[in-house]
C-alpha cells in the first residue's frame, strides 16, 4: 500500500514510499529507470514506526526504527511537482490503511490534519468505524480493514471462503481412513473440533493411542447411533460414557468440540454440553462426511501436507456432497455506508532534493 508519493505533472516520474510484504520500500522512477531501497524489518504490526528516507544523486538512505540501510550509486533524480499522501483508488493503487503523523518533507513539517480539514471536510474523522462491522466474517474469522474495503482472514478457522462461511470437507467412503502419525508443534493442543454427517453406526470417528504407553482415546457412534467416548489412562481408570440426547447417524450435520485438561474432559455436540468427566486427561473408520477438522492450530482438510495428514482409500477432498449444511449462521448487519470518506491530500511542491521523516495440541 502506498504511504506517500511525490510525482511529476504528467505522473510518469516520482519518488514514493510504500509497503510491500510488510516492509518499507523507498522508490525512485525516472527516465524508465527504477531504483529501490527496502527495509529489513516489517512494519505491518499495528504499532507506530519511525521512517527516515534521504536521497541525493550519489546515495540513498533508509532508517526504520533506528535500523539504517545505505545504498551508494548514481541516482538520476526526477523533477517532481505534486505530492500525494495515501493514494487514489482511481489510479488502481492500494491506498494507505493506517495512521500517519509527523510527516516532514525537506525538513519542513506537513500539517496533515489541517490540510484534510481544509480540502475535504468529509475526510477520516476521529471515531470512524471503518468497514469491519459486527458479524462481517463468520465462524471466528478475523475482519481486516483495507483502504476502501475489508477482507476476512480465515487462517485461524477450519472454514474457507470470502467470509469464512465455506465448509472445507472430505467424503470418506467405507474402508477408507485418515490418520496423523504424530504431532508437530502446531498440533500440540488440548482442544479439538470436527463436523460430521453420516448414516453409519458402530463405527469409530476418532481413535488415538500413545506411542510409549497403553493410554488410548476412542470416540465412536454406537449401535443405536449415539456418541460414545472411551478413555483409558493406561493404568487404572477407564471412562466410558454415551450421550443419548442426540442421534449422530441421521445424515444431519453434527459439530463436535472437546477439550481435555488436568482436571476435566468436556465435549459439546452442536454447541450443547454433552459429556463431562472429572480427572486428569492428559484419527477414523466410518462412512460419511467430515469437515471443520481442527487439531490444535492446524486445519488438516484445508492443507493436508502442512499438517502431515496421511490417508488411504478413495477420499474426496474439497467439499462434502451436500450443497447446504444444516446449521445456523448469525445474521449479518446490513452493509450500509461506511463512516470513512475516501480522500487524498494533494499539494504542489517544487523542491527537488528532500528528506522524509517520522511517518510513524491427549493421549
């Protein structure tokens, strides 16, 4: 995204500071030549950063939060006239989404606030809410503000899609199975989640066994279609509990979440408290569809390779065979108009050389 541009009257030559891959880039374009200097540190972390960029015919210097980078070369400096803070979406540039304060050009402070109020009284005001409204992103997706729009980040959710509303599932035919041989750090957690719908019974949904002990865990659908949990600590205690208030094998979506801790084991079925066990509680053979699979902070159905997911049989990745799953979605508030009015600050400047500164996984 562009922070600041100082360009020629025909917009063909410019000085520009922008963010690429989270890093600050100082760029000069003149006579078909492009020269850049890039910071080593990233600045897209919702914190203030001090940026100093200095250019002369023989060198280019960039200092970000005290870390200096210097390039020595011959630079043909362009003649510029108009500087723009942020950018104009009509030109196809990504505008600046953030805050700027303490802007200096050639040692002179630019009063940004006064310029915005003077040229466009409808500019961004204190308390503007932006584009991320309540329930904009579903299933715990994170809404991220952009210059004149928003985007849902689904990286911490087993869902996909533009609003994290899309199921990422896999059809598991009879005789097939998926398994994770061991856990890498991202899968070391005490909470798990999966969503299934099936008409199978007397099948195991999740089965786990310790590598160096007899402790085991088995979550299954019994002969009557109820959910059963069997936990053995490998020494003395055997927990065997069945939840009989909901049928699992009715070809309706069933969202299963369970967490184990040093004191208890809790399982929820479609958001309803189903199984509770007290104690120290320190994955498939069935035919049906599985989605929303979460192991720690990984989502094996979305990226099997990264989560070390292994499988055999004729599994179908991508989605389940039903177009509409039976679960409630929270109502989305009408988009309406954003409180932010898009504006850019444009001012004429005839100096050539310049200095820019102070832009601030249970076994």
